């Protein structure tokens, strides 16, 4: 019974130490620059995200404009034509 508990504690201690060793390692070494292929992919992904945001903004702008026009039409009273 005690050997199982000791084994469990050793595993937890190792996991705990490995977790912090990994973080210290990440802090000490600067990240490697991306390869040209990786940089191109990242640039294309950012371009796609920007285009999606621009498209959504344009759709929102048109929706607001359309709603304003509908509201304006509803607010205008239906007056009979003053031909006489």
C-alpha cells in the first residue's frame, strides 16, 4: 500500500517539476523565426481574418442603412395627393 502511495507522490513530483522546467526553458530561449512557408501561411490567415471582419462590417453598415430607410418610410404619413 505504501509503495503505491510513494509511487504516486513521485509521479506527481515529477509532473510538477517537469511543468515548471518547461516554463523556465520557454522563457530562456527566444522563439525561432518562422520559416518562409510558415510566415506566408500566417500572413494569408491574417489576411483572411481581416477580410472577414471587413465583410461583416460592410454587411452591418448596409443592414443599418436599410433599417433606417424602412423606419423612415414607416414614419412618413400616407398623405393623400394634393392635386386639387
